[in-house]
């Protein structure tokens, strides 16, 4: 049974000093075990994490979200956590919805539970037509790979439990969409169970998203290609 004591919250951050403090503070106030991964940050991100009282892993260079998460998954496995939850440092993932992820994982027994912005209209977003089309195409292929309805394959708000957590600590993509969409494809095709639960998305506390509509359209085809050719071949298949 997953609970606050055996679940690690992983917060990857690159130069997020403007928002990371409030994110960590809220997570710690809810009594979660929190690991901040300063992904080669050159600002005060790591110092803020230490000041707030979270565990802090400082990477000497910027590895990108996928590389930072893989480091976090390794940390989770080394410290005997049963599951890990990805939470963005920009304040978009609501900490008060983490309990719903844990409950969904316990109720379903799934290896991965995605906090979806679209299932049951939990958090409808103002998404451009190009991005919405790209997300729909990716989600349809994710549904085919997992055998369960996936509406938000690019959501980074998710819980990953053992034994999938161990596999991701060994093999985890670091390309665009690799930490979200491709991870879903890899898990599904290797036989791990993936489900969704409703989750909202808050406005970014600071700055703007770097994922433009043009980038979303350009990388959709790339994501569809690499997801079916690479990562899932490395994961140890799951047999129930």
C-alpha cells in the first residue's frame, strides 16, 4: 500500500529560483518526502531547496528533464521508496492533488498513474488548435500501446511505482517528449499497466512554457517514430 512514507516526490528544476521555494514549501507542509534535483542550475535553486528543508541532488551539468528524473528514480530506488511522483518546479502541478494520484495507484494497482487534464474534463485548458491536434494524435497512439484510454500522454504529473520505477532508473529517454509520452509508450509495450486520474493544472507561477505550437507539431512525428523504435526494447518486460 502506497502512502506518504514510501512515496518520493521528485522536483526537477533548472534555474527555477523564482518559484521553487513556494512549491517545496507546500509539499513539505503536506508531510511528503521531497527530492529537489537542481539540474545544473546556475541560480539559487539548490540553495533554496536546502533552506526549505528538502533533500537536494545537485547535478554538475544540465541533463534535461529526462536525465534529471532518471537521477531521481535512481535515488528513489537506492533509498527503498515504493513509488515516485513527478512534480514540476514551476508551480503548475497542484500539491493537493497528489493524494489522488496515490489513491488511484492503490485502487488500480497500476504501475503508472497519469494526472490527466482532460479525463472527465478535470482541467480543460486553453490549448491552440495545433497543440491540441498534436496531443490528440499522441494520446491515441498511447492508448493503443497501453490498452487503456489515455487522454493526456504529455502530462508530467504522474506516479510511477515498482517494478517500473526500477526500470526507469536504468532506461529513461532524455529527448523531447521522452519523459512523458515516450515513457507511457515504453511502459505499455513492455506490459506495465498505465491508467489516468483527473487532475487540474495551475497557471505557471513565473515565466512561460517553452513548448510552442510549432515545436509540438514538429516533434509529434518524431515522438511517434522514436517511441516505437527505442526505449520499450530496453525495459524488462512485466509478466503478471
